[in-house]
């Protein structure tokens, strides 16, 4: 056995995550998607993975003008758009101080209290640069300030440099993307996976697996599996992709929000980790098509899958832009529950993921021309 092979074997034995990823393609896909950096507007590493996965399965691959990926399967029947967004919360370099610290423009809906003391990766011209978010030390902060949330304009990135010249030598300049540094891991044999960016890398993984399941089967539709960009800064990529696809029906695949940890309030969200896929009946951006909701419920019943219903304030998703496209499109938002969104480390459940894929595949097979016409018929 060569030294390289021996080292690889030892690494797999030492890491349950590496061992599982080597034996389970789904774990490998989830790990690669979660670990890839991709703040809004900088989705290239995620796009590369999505294209590599979808291209062998699709009849064609094309792109919209802002970088969304559109994989088509089938050439006749209703135009069904299945959507997940590639971007995650992140930031970009704003300014480098003379003594080598970096201020950051946040991208997406961060909580200020989630920014302190975290690890980040800056994707500079010379490759990734590791950083931490620093803040004034507790030993010198006045007592009346110690329990306050530090506003984001007090947060800085520390790359270990002593000057602006040293930062420049690392290949960092204003506008470079910044992503959370929070590697994927299986969580203690519980069937749960921890990682960054599940909003919406978990939806991207459902998108890939659903395409894999229908790619070589007969189905009555033109299916457009679309990985969009810049959702976290205003649903922008869904608007451009929908303009290209011109869908008759839209299905958004998202990371849901759980209400199953201490301190959660039942009126805020009802979804629980490990209890199956979720279906949004309301969020701040979209009201779903009621007939489509009924169809999803029926598909879940026939599929033997639990289905969690949820209504969430302060949540927007790509289905809103799909719904407004092409003269109006019936849409739903189907979610894989995620515990802890919009922070460095979130948790998803494998059974929830698998059941969501099953549900989406069943639904796609249900959407023939007559069913789509019924969903789109508003005749009194």
C-alpha cells in the first residue's frame, strides 16, 4: 500500500463523516453543497457542483443572465419550474484599515448577535483566506455594555495581518466575498447533519435528487430544475430565471424554520426537525395556490409521507417571484426543516430530506396537462 493510499484510509477511519460520504453519495452531495462558499452574487463554487450533478441527467443546461442554472428534462407538456437557490448568507470586504483589520458589508438577513467570534473564509484573488470576527475584549468593555448586542458596524474581520499591505499581499481587496467557515459533520449518529448554508443548499440537494429520480422515467411535463442566485438579497435570481422558463407551475424548494427548541413560541412556527417535509400556507412574500396545496397534501397522503403545515412571518422565498411571472403562476413552497437558519451552524435531518425528495417526485408525476389546467382555472 502506498503512503498516499494509507493516509487516505486512515483519514476515512478517523472521520465518520468522511467514511459516510465515501459510502453514501447523498451524504457526499450534502457535504459538498454545504461546504461550498457562495454568498449572494458569488455563487460560482455552488454552481459548479450543481452543473456537474445535473448535466448528465438533463436534456439540456442553460443559464439566465445573472448566473442561474436551468436544467430541462422533457420537451412536451406543461412547463413546471422546480426552484432552489444557491446563495447563502455571507458578506463582502468593505474596507481595510491601515493596521490590517477588515470591515464587512453583510449580505442577507443576519442577526447581529450571530456575527461575533465566528470563523469566516474570504475568497480573495490568491485563494481562500481564513478570518475571524473580532470585537473589543470583555475585560475592557464597561460593565453596562457587556450584555448588549454589538452592532455590525463594530464587528471586524481579523486575518492576522499587521497592515493594509499585508492584507493586500494575501490577495484581498474591497468587494471580495466572505462566507461562513462551518464545516459539515454528521451529528453523533443521530441522523442529523450540521453545517452552514442549509438555506438553501438543502433545497439544492432535493433539486438534484429529484432530477436524478425522474431523468430516465416517463413523465408528462417539461421539467425545469432551476438553481437560482441572489435569493437572500431580494429574490432576484428567481425573477430572471422565471422570465427565461415562462413556467405554468412553480415549486420552490427551501429550508424551513423549526419551532422545537427551548424558547420557541408556537405561534412563530410549527415545524419540527425529523417530522417530515413542510408546506408553507403563508409567508411574508407568498400566498400559495389553494388547489395546489390540496394536491401536495394528497400526494403526501398517497406517498405515506408525513407533511407539516406552517405559516411564518418575516420569511420570503423564490415562489413569490415565480408566482408573479408569466401572467401569474400557481406556486407552492415545500421545505426541508432546518433548525437554526441564518447562522453559521444549522441542523437538518436525513429522513426529512429523503421524504421531501419522495414527495417532490410524486408531485411531478401528478402534474399532467389536465391537472395543471385545473390549478390554473379561476372560472367562477
